[in-house]
């Protein structure tokens, strides 16, 4: 298979920085004595006290980059594997993979805003646009399991987007205009009156798209009030709203690089998805005494998703005819409440005890079985088509958990920490498909209660100032998403209820550290994990299942940065990982969409007090197309998606209240795809058979951004 990418001189130079920085004899992490994080325990603590691989991305780092949305930030500064089936400059449907989970990455990566989850209750994508980028104070990235602290889904890692904490006055507006008719506007107003801080942020983003049928629009608003009562005592309320509409171009038939990457799939012209998401987040901190702190946070969100498809993909793919246009609708809500308490033991350590309550529900017409209605309509079994005659499906989940974390000082500079969480989930599902003629499981109800346990044990050794190592064992888990209760009926080729699955569990070992020597920083970790009952799609049965076989994931992660001069800063990092089936008939098979190598390099140079320039390069190695291991295909004989290299550069000019930046994204005009698959499909000519498909990413683009800060 050919590799369709080009490398500019800058790309080669920055990639060389990966090896230049990584080969230095001195290593370090950030000045952890001063860096405060909350992701490790849900309470503020110094980074050097957290026995985990944590990266902090600051507001300044976001500003001094080519990033224009959160997925950009995570791929360019965080060095994570970010994939998309829709691509585009707005990155609306981006999935972040931490640790090589492939197709189920979004369900194994927990995304938080101020410590509260924003992952959807189905297998859909995180609504990144609900968090305006200018509202972000910092982003904390914790690699590895954290189910003790956060429960369900914190398996591969946690991304905590922090918008709380800064009281400084900030009035700022920016506008970006660039390729493919893309316009992005951001505004933030923040100020404090006595002990009350208010912050209002808004974003509007529009793009015509690089591909046909790939236009997208997104609007978001966030309003927050924080009331301080002195010391650490405070409460806050945060109202948010986000709206997105994205056309869906679909995949291109063939291996990556073949066909016309800008053309939509023949039966996707006109397809689009509209999402509306609103809610409230709230919380507070109260110092009960000099050694006891209480915190509480919660949220309520309501989400509506509308899908329009000109043709149903499944019916077209199996070659049984065209059933015409169709649509489906999902409506759901989620509420969460989490109180917790922390006590310190006079220098001997601390303890945390918490409880979490979560309830959610989702459903709608044609929600999980849209093709049943289409088949009935084509067979003239519905006389008066309307949404009331369409099949309805719904599901709900009730989660409760209790957890505790204990940290003890064993001897000077050596800390022990351990934790445990027990979570119970009661799930119900209902499928009211109109007939069993096209869905053998129609009309079924199901109710199940499962529980899962998480635990961790770690030692943290600060053997010198800003030098430390840690070793850790943890068990994490995830429960199935609501839509994973439905699979495909192999006899009728329609969506069908297949049952409520039990949770998967992952045990992991990790050793890592942080170091700072002079102006050189380094942090990293080596990890090994094994997952039982992994929730995956089974292509033979058409159902989502708990895998009978173990899946192993091993790797090493490193990140280094250095201010070589007072003008030049270099940073580089990477992750080597290996995700394979450990036993059974597919032992040794690699997990699809899980590349073995990720590399990242960044450079920033201040020419003078006004001018600066910089760039970023990402390399992703080859990976397997998304196809389930099955008796009907020789998995190891299939081609692989080619490796790719992308680079962005910028030039920035700042003068008084103005900040103007010129950005070139994908400077080498690489032709690549982050996601692709292999399946039985039908092309526009009507020919059917097994073939590859891929979702092309955007070509080269340019942007001009102007930002103005008001007095």
C-alpha cells in the first residue's frame, strides 16, 4: 500500500526535534512543586504528589499554538491519538484514544469539565463545542485507569477541562477566517466584583467543508458565576448551551488514497446530524475545619439528536433495494450528584470518602432500529406514515457508587496511596418496534442489575526536589452504553435488541516518573494491562458482546520539553503501544484502529517582543482497518491503513491589545485518513462485496486570526 503524504523541510526539522530532545542525557517534568492539579483525587494537590502520568496544558500553551478547538489541542499539545469520521476544520465528531482501544476508544476515555463528565450515555461523540475554547484555564490529561476516582468509563485515561479558578479580568474577542469558507468567532467577558466572579463565553463556528456534503455549523454559550466566601470556600453555577449541525459525507470506497477523497459516499448526499445540548453544572467547596474539607458537584443535561439519511446505509450495503429517505430522533437526559469529604491526618496523610448518584434515560422514534420502519414502509405495511407509527426504543440507567481513597506518608519522601470504588448499575431497555416481521426481538423488555469494583495501590517516591518515580496497580471498568443494547438481526439486516451486557474490567500495572533538571523537563510511564469481558461488536452474530477472550495493551509514553534559550522552546513526545488479543482463536491479532507508534514535536521561537513563530508535527504509524475478528475473513492478511505525518505552522504578531496570527494547517498537504474499515458494501454501480473504505481528512488550509483584548 502506498503512503500518500508529503514532508516539507519544516516537517523534517520538527520531527528531528523528537529525537534531539529525547536523546538528551538529562530528563525532567514540569515544576511540579508549584503545579496544582485536581484530576488525581478530585481535590487540589501538588502534581508531584500524584502517583499517575499527568500532563497539564496551560491556557498560554493553547494560545501559542495552531489549535482552534479542543480536539486540536489534545492532538497537538497533548500528543494523543485523535480520530474522526467526518474530519473538517471544526472537529465536531472527534474521538480521543488513550491507550489503544480502537473502535471503542470514546467509551474508554472519560472527558470531564471541571471534574464532571460530559461523555454521552450512548456511543456517540463528546460534544466538544459545548465548551468554548476561550473559557479553558487548563486541561489535565491523566493517562491510565482512574475508575476509583471517577467510576464508569475511566479506563484508558481521563481528560479534565478546567474552566474554574481564575478571577482576573479578561475581556477578549477573536475572529478567524480561512479555507473552505471557515469562520470561527470567540468572545469572553470575565470580571470580579468583591468576591463574586462572573464569566461569559460564546463561540460560533461555520465551515463549508473540504469534502462535498461536509458543511458544519456550531454555536455554544457558557455563563458561570463563582461566589467566594473567603479561604477555599466557594460555590459556582455554570449554564451551558451548544448546537451543532453537520453534514455527513460518509466514507470513500477503497484503500486510503484511492478514489476521490472530496466526494461523498454515493448514498450519503444530503445526510446530516443536528445536536442540541443544554444544562447546568454546579458545585462548591466548604472548609469544615483546618483538617476537613467537603465538596459537592452536580449537573443536569438534556440532549436531542436528529439524524437524516437520504438512504439507509444498511439496506443499500446489502443490495436489497432502496427504501428512500428516513430519519430518526434521540432525546435523553442525565443528572449527577457527587458529594465527597477529605480529611488530613496531621502530616501522616489524608483520606477521601465519596458517594456518586447518576441517572440517565434516552430514547425516541427509530432510535436504535430505524430500518424496521423503512422496510415496513417499502412493503406497504404502513398506510399513514408518521412518527407515531414509527418504532420507538428507549433505555435508562441508574448508577450508585461509593468510594474511598487513603494516602499515607510511610517514611520521608515515600507515600502510599490506595483506593476502592463499588458501583451498581440498574438498566432497563424497551423495544417497541412495530412488527416482528423485520425484527425478531421487537417488543421486548429487559432489566438487569450489574455491579463493578475498581481499586488501586501505588507508591510515590520523591527522592529529590522535582525528581520522583511511582509504581501503581489499578483496576478500572466500564458499563455498556445505552445503544450497545442493540445489534443487527442477521436474518433481516435490521437493528435488533440483543440484550444488556455486563461491565468489562481492566487490570493495569504502571511505573513512571517526573524529572526536572535545569530547564529540561521530562515525564513518562510504562504500562501493561489486560481486559476481561471487553465490550465489542461481534461481526459473526451482529451483536455487541462481552468478549470471551482477554485483550492485552502494553506501551511506554514519554514527553520532554526545554527552553533552550529565552526565545526558543522545543517539546517532543511519543507513545509506543501494542494492543492484541491475548488468547483464543485470534491470539496475537492486533486491535483495529490502534497504531503502534505516535510521535509529536513542537517548536516556538520569539523573534522579538512582537513577532513569534512556531509549529507542530504529528506522526501516526500504520494501523489496521476497522473490522471485527471473524471466521469469515483472514484478518492478518488484510491491508493496513498507511502511516501519516501532518504539520502545522504559524506566525504571530502582538501589539498592545491586538494579537494577529497566520496559520497553515497540514502544511505538507498530506492525503491521509485517521479512520477506515473493511466490510461488505455496495458501490454506486450496484456491485456488492467485501471492500475497504476510509474517511479522508482535510487537505492544506490557511487561516488568519485576529484577537482584541478590551481594557
